[in-house]
C-alpha cells in the first residue's frame, strides 16, 4: 500500500502485435496494441505511444504519442492515424531516467542505413553516462535525456562486417548487448519484423502471446486454433482482454524474431560465466499485476507463498488477519491460512480518491486516510488485528491507518510486512526514494513499532522472500531436467535483490 502512495514504480511497459497470414490483414492492429497497453497501465501512467507499419516499407511508419493515460492519448481520431497497418509496437511510460516531456515519449523512431526502425524499451541502463559520451564522440547528437534513445542510436550503428545492402540485425542487437549488460527488455520494429530482446540477466520481463479466434478462447481445442497473430508484452496480464493465449517467455539474453509466419529464436547472448540471472524480485512483490505469469508461475501464487512464509517467520497471538486494500491481499490470505486465523476485511477503499483529488484545505488534510478508506468497525471492534502490508518504505502511510483502526475499536494492531526492508536505491528501472529517506536506514527503524504506533512490526526476511519466489521454479526444473546435461543448460536461478541487500548483479558505472 505504501509503495503505491509513495509512487515507487516500474519505469514502463512495452507491447507489440503482428498479424499472421495474408496482408493487408483484417486484424485491427492499432486497437489490439491500445488494449494491450491498457492492460499494462499500472506500469506507466505518464505518457504513451504507438508506431505502426504496413510492413511493406520501413518508410511508412505511422506514429502517435501523447502525455497521460492510454485512453486519453488514444481515441477514435488518433487511432485513425495508425491505419492501415499489419504490425506495430507501443509503450507506456513512467520516467526514471529522462524527464517527463513529450519528447521522451516512446517508441523512438530513427533512420538507419537500411530504413527506419522503431524501438520501445523497458528498463534503465547501468552504464548510460559512458554510452552517452561514446555516442557523442562519434558525432551522434542526442535530442532527449532518455536511456531509450541511447539504445535506438546504438542499434543504428553499422557493425564492421555488415554489407551496405543487407542489414544484419542480429549483429546490431548483439553489439548493443555487448555494450550494455542490463537493464532492458526491447521491442524493435523494422519493415515486416518485430524483434523481441531481453538483456542477458533477464532483469525486466517480456513474454509472447498467440492471438486466436475469440470463439476458441475457452474451447478445449484452442491449441489447434488458427493463429491470427502474435503479441509480445511486458506482462501476460494483457493477453486475455485481446483474445491471446500465453505462448512463452522471452529468455534472458534471447533475441527473438517475430514475423507473420513464425516466432524464431535467432540467438541467445550468455552472461559472464558463473553469473546467475537477475530478474527483478520486486516484480513479484508489488509491480506486476497478480494475474501475470513470470518464470512459469503466477504472481498471485508467489505473493500468497510470501504470506505463508511470513506466518512461519513471524506468528502472533491475534483474532483475525486483514490488509490495507489491496495489493497485499494474496499475502494476507496466505498468512491467515497458515496461521489458521480468519481473513476479515477491516477497511474499504474509496477508489475515486487519488492524486487528482481536489486540493485539500487544512481540515481535509487533517482527516488524512479517513477520506481514502471506510472503516468496517463491526468486523474488528475489541479484537486483535494483524495487518499485512506489501512494504513499509517511510512509515508515513501505515501510521495513520493504525491510528484509524485503534480509534475505531481495535484492541491490538500488529503489522506484518510481506517483503524485506528496502535499504538501497535501484539503478535498473525502479523509482525508489533516496537512501536517506528509507525508514530502514533511519534511527526510528530500531523501534519501528513505537514510531508507527503498532503493537509489533516484523518484515519477511530476504531468505524467506527468495525461497517463496524460487520454490516452484526449482521444483519444476528438477522434474524437467532429470539429466545432468539438461541441468547444466538450465543455468543458475537468480533474482535481483539489490534494493534489499545492496548486492547489484553488475558493476555500476557513473
């Protein structure tokens, strides 16, 4: 809950679509991309853009971008600008690198020796300063402050062995990946192809879906259904609303070519020997929608396991378990189940009070959380309550909620946090407050319960979070990889916990 209040957020989401079969297609590609981006709206609410093409000529790109929510940027009139099209990519953005301006809206389009390319990027480069200087030394001017423009310009570089008349996009993409190890998931559109790319550490998510006839979505024979097109997205949660089924994840370091005919792996760029993958663990904790699938498991299930692990690590004598609506609900249900306590709602959320709320006068300001939540006091009056939260970052948000519950009749209020304390900033695409602002680094942390007004406070351990995330991944790998040779190919399971431990997957460059 506090993560939402503080605006700790993912940088952005990417979505692409390409029609299968005969072109021009009957598939409404711009509309599919728009709906796909709506499904990723939680990943970015600052700006959005779509670039489409008929696939016949890379000169025929159609572009529309704007500031604000997807449904504000793309209406019937603006979508008309994106027809007729057989493929396209889109982007929704928050800024972690690059200021909030229309010029930083993606996808970026740039002219290359072999025609235009469009690029959409999720992540943040750990060596952006060095790359920016390198490009400028080569005479490349940069018009924005975004890392994503760096990526686009690096892709425009001609590899030494490339012929003037034939673009070697695998070589160009590998050159980019050799220049910067992380963090990026990319969609690159050129002529009639979309390339989907994840950095070798797999820090940001990316997956592929198959568009099938709407009538076959719930049918038993959908595996044999006609393929109407392919989609690629930061999260699989956007697939159901557009009539797509989950196909597979783009692997760390993988370069995938998606055409109207097939999905093809062109290459897999390895990590330095011995390095594990480093998928962002906070995708599971907070950023992703609970119905998304990462690494073969649903985010909801992982959050529930976190709650169960928290119950093992931090039980407490209480009468009921609840949460502040609503991102920590799966963890609260897991905690309640493991403890044998009832899960009961104690607050209801006013969904129409947000950052656009009327500027409050002093009286409204003093009411604080009372204008955001209704209290279900009949459910907890005179009882000992355990509140499960996804994180306590500064302590500013949970404290008035505890006060509200006490004033409404709670006998005791115990706080259990379904993730470890955030102690370090992120340099790979997450907007986190400065180290000094984080409650875990302040003197108040040593007596946090007293500081926020709770009877007790316990966070999930780092080890508990990692085991909750990796439990089913390891079980699946063990069942699938019975041969030693297969095990060696699977690689080390790893997740980025840098914001919790200060151990970054790569050396940071400034």
